[in-house]
C-alpha cells in the first residue's frame, strides 16, 4: 500500500468510516469533507496522521490541512474508495444544508474560483517576466535598448499576459455552471458570448474611444472582458434555467432544445439585465477598494496586513479574488497582493521562532516545515498547526503583517499578478520593485519573529496549554 493511500485510509477511519462521509472535495491546501455525524470524528487521531497539519470544522465542512500538492494526491486516493459520485452530486446537496446563507454564498464563490486561480497565477508570472525582460537595465546587459525589441516579440508577450483576462468571463461562467449543477460547456459558450468580438470592447469603452450599444435608448451593451460578477451571476441563473428546461423537455429533444433555449434565455438576460447591473456594481466595489488602498499614512496596509490571516481562518479569503482581478484590470497592478504577502510572511516568521526556540522534537518537526510552507505562500499549516494552538505566536504574526503591510502601503508596492506571495511572489515584482518587495517581507518576518521569540512562546507555557 502506498503512503498516500495509507494516509487516505487513516483519514477515512478517523472521521468515522466511509458511511460517515457524504462528500469529498479539496481546495489548494485542504481536504474538505462533509460529515454526517460530527461526534464520530477522532480529532486527536486525525492530527496524528502523517502529513496532516491540522483539522477543524468550518462552514459545514470538516477541513483537513495537508498542504499544496499533497492534498491533490490524498484526494485522488480517497476517490478510489468509492466517493466519485458523492464528490459532484451529493456534495452539492449536502453543502446547501450546511451553514447560513452568507457562509454558503461565500463557499460557493470560493468553489468557483479555486480551479481558475492557477491560470491567473500563470498570467501574473508572465506579466512579471515581461516586466523583467523589457527593463532598460536588463537589456543593457545584452547590449540592447527598448527600441530594439521587435513588435512581434511584444505581441507574443501580450498573448501570454492578456488572454486569460480577456476571456475571464468564459472561465467564470464555465466554473459557475460546474459548481451549480449545470453543463459546463454551456457555461463556457455563454461566457464567450459575453466577450464576443461583435460587442464593443470593454477596455475601449472605458477609454472613451468607443461608445456602448444602446438598446431601448437606455440599456448600455458592451463586452465584459476581465469582468467577473456578470458572468458569475449569469452562471448561477443559467445553471438553474438549464435544469428547469431539461426537466420539462422530452429526452429525444433534450440534446437540441435544452442548450438552445438555455443560451437564448441567458444571453438575453446577461446582455440586457444582469450585465449592466452587475458591471455597475463591480465599478462601485472597485472604487471602494481604491478608496481604502488610498488611505494616508499607510493605514490600509496596517488594516489589511493585520487582519488578512484572520480572514484566512474563516476560509472565505477567496472572495477577495474579485477585488484583485478588478485591480489588475483597472491599474495593471495589484497593491492588495503587496500587503497580503506581508501577512503571510509574518505568520511564517512567528512559526519559525517557535520552531527554533522549542526543545520539543515533535513541535520542532512540525513548526520548521510549516514555516517554510508559509514562506511558499501557504499559511494554513503554520496557523492551525502551531500559531493558533499557542495563540501568542498568531497575534505576533498579525502584528508583523501590519508592520509589513504599512511599509508596502507607504512605498506604493504593487504586484503584476495575484494569488502567490512571499518567495514565489517575487516573480510578480521583477519590474524594478524587487528590493522593496524583499524589504516588506523581511520587516514582516522580523517583527513577528522577534515578538514571538521574546514574548510569544515558551515550552513551559506550551505545556500548560497542552495539558488544558
């Protein structure tokens, strides 16, 4: 039996067996289980399983932290135990019953964006690399100047950096249909219709060079390049419309009638009702975000850097993907990422201090790899495995995040992409910002490390906490 298969089996047994699991899913770092009877969970047993960094119950799901990469492999092994059907259908039915309306909505928003994030990460990296290769200092090394770069090369880089944002509504609509029980390919086509070349380009309209098409004299119709909310709402309604039509269509006609009527109804609603309303709402959200980020004296950095990891604990941090996409679309840069990286690095700094200070071999073996995981941008092992367990290191990490966020805010630091931070995030700051980016991370790590070392952790206090 392979190691990952053994771990998957041990997790299943520790949560009460296969019959106690309604569905199995995962995000970037956590295995997400919907459990029928919470009393059957062996919490201590779960936490003692190899590769498990912690486990907790949140938003109707039992979440087992395994870390990036590892969670995918464990999830694959769990599906081999017969959970394939429950992953797609029963998970949706059971998930609807868990948590209040706000929790369910936020969880659904996260489920939609998790599969899209890798593409947005890749796009951000392409932006960072393009920023690097067109810098005068870099070109001088090869005896070149900016005017020596060919138009064809710039066109090639533009394909790499712009495609995902141009067709973002198609990705969002595809994923939303998938999550809400529709046919993903219908969602994909609906999203592509929202960015059809036949419509006025959203960026050209925003620049004032093109006028929107006015229907009925007052409904502005444009393309929705890089837009999220119209495609998200259209995807939710579209999935429900498709299911409504399919239930009432004879099986012999389903292949023709259902996609035809679904697309006809939904593109009409999306262009003339959903699009104009929610595109305007996106504008309001963007303005509010820019207003907060523009607060003087680094206040936005202190607030966001200090509170970000508290939001991560709730598991609803994916909702901020919308803000980051809007920032990248509007500014071509992402100041939010620059602040968040300080919050992530600081938790790693606090965990590192615990790992170096403790004499417990078991805690050291947990803390040191968890701190490295945080420096790679994944804080759940550090937070749930170490910092929250002893409380003070977590608070020290929040203070370190606020300090680093303050430096990022007053310096105007902004990344070229989203979703990666700390060490991998350096690729988003290659456009002459790299030294300030390193400084922000070092400040966050140093403040959290020193506070934890001096005031946040001792083996004696840790023993008391463990005993309690």
